[in-house]
């Protein structure tokens, strides 16, 4: 029972984080002005600053999405477990 409750909480956290990542990605591409701060993270002037800002933002969203997927997977495994 205890693992199942913890699993359901982790599952809810994972779904919430995935919704947040999706919303952040959607807002970033609907309003490109939000990405202006990311261009400062790009070293040098080799790529165009706008492209670098998109790459940094996409990399961060990829990492957050990957971590969220692992949390969701762990929550599912706990929710399906039968042991206490």
C-alpha cells in the first residue's frame, strides 16, 4: 500500500512536470522574445545568436523532459508494485 501511494504521487509529479515542460516549450516557440536571455549563454559569435538561443533552450527542455520521463517511469513502477 505504501509503495502504491508513493508511486501515485511520483506519477502525479511526473505528469505535472511533463505538462510544465510542454507549456514552456510551447511558450518559447510562440513568443520568441522569451529566448532573448538564452543568447547570452552562447559563447562566441559562431552561430547566429537567435539559433544559439533556440539550441540552448531546446537542450534544456530535452534534459528536463528526460529527467521528468525517468520520474514518471519510476512512479509507474512503484504504483504497479505489490509489495508494501
